[in-house]
C-alpha cells in the first residue's frame, strides 16, 4: 500500500527528568504507557536515552529500539528521514536530555517538519525547568520572555544584561535566561555588577532534586549572599 494512503503515526514529545531522580516521582504514568508502545526514537544522546527508557520500562527490549541522533552534529538534510516511520504508520518519540523536548532543545526542528508533513504532534506532560522556575519566582507570569543563553563575550554579555533589564523595566516583563553550569558563578558576579540594586533576581537551580535551591532577592540583598552555583543546572530570571 502507498504510504500516502496509510494512517500516519504520531510524534510524541516525551519529557525526561531534570536530574538523577526516579522518573515516576516527577513524570506521569502516561509517559510509561507511551514508551512501552513506541520503538522509534529521536534523541540527543543514545546512551542516556536508553538508560531513561530502561528506568521507565525495565522489560522493554533494548535491541528492538530504533534510535536516531539529533544534536549539533546532525545534518539538517537528514531530519525528514527521522519521521519516515510516522509516514509508514508507526509512532515516534522525541526524548530530550533533560526536561521537555522542543524548548531550548533541537527537537523543535523535527516538530516543525512534522507539522509540514501533517503528522500529529502529541506533547506529554513533564517538568520544564523554565516554567517551574517562573512559577516559583514571584515575578510576572503573564508577561515574560525566555532569552536562552547570553553572549559568551564578557562585554557583550554585560551589554545584553543591561538591555534585558531596561526591557523588563519598560514593559514590565520578566526576563528568563540560562547558562552553561560551569559558567554560572561568573554570570552571577556579572549580574551583581551590571544590574541596578533594586532589580529582582531569581536563581532556581537543581529543580526537582534534593539539592533544589530557589530564591528571589533584589541585587542589594544578593550582594550579601554567598551561593555556590558551579556545575548546577540553573535558571536566572530578572525583573526591574
């Protein structure tokens, strides 16, 4: 039968844990059901994805899994082929390294192609560090922007921090951003020197883990604090 006449499979967006905790402590049972039924996956890292699948469904056959890698080395031309199983009536799952696929994640490129091919996209419930940080920050949850990573160059980063602070003040918008964990402490110091003393800063790290740390203070109070953020996944939010 021609693949155009077949019922298409679905593309499931499968959230993972934000750290090394038990999956079913932070993930709903619906994720277990989907993983037990799906054998085709698009993942950032095969080893960690297989480990996650095994934790969720210990009895699932690992040799029977079909896995495509999606990371910074993946050629854009190969992405449509990852969805070929859907065109043949089979379901496919996208698994991010942490949290929800498609948000600060290369999975968005595959989702875009799925819509172009009229493949149903099914987002599953799971933890998003960005949303959880905003929820617990006490900042504006009706007008906010996620800015991803700030520039690496120190001068450019300080300029961006000032620009985000001004934007936050002008339109009353919470500004959210992230950093590579080993550069967190450096970013924190630059926030203290670049932001106005009255600007509020939320730092949310190790979300959902036993070491979870979430605090919102103005810059004056943060200058009196001693906090170690090195190598801890963190979300930063400012509101002027």
